[in-house]
C-alpha cells in the first residue's frame, strides 16, 4: 500500500480486526508489506496512521499470542 485512500483504510480495518481476535488456542498472524509497515512504525505519524498504530499496539498487548509482521518476518516464518 503506497497511497492512502479508501481501499487502504479498508485493508487496515481488516488487519486490525484480525489481530484483535482472541483465542488462547490460536495465534493470528497479520502481514503487511514493507513500505506501509515501515510508514506505520515511524516516529512522524499523525491522524489515521497514528490511530491505527495505537490500535495495533493495544490489541497486540491484549492478545500477545497474535503477531503483526512485515516482509522479512513473513519470509522467516515460511523458510
């Protein structure tokens, strides 16, 4: 996701909904590509991206069996 818009908003909602699931017997892994993943974790974020960052951090703290990974970790997961 390089550009921000309605489609990317929908994708981020789905990522957040996915990692907020809670089941002690299942780990949910959400993957996001390099560019947007990196943008999401920079120190210079505001607006929607800052809100999404906070939601992701909050849900991962509450559901520590779930993961939110980038391309490098996705490759490691399946190698």
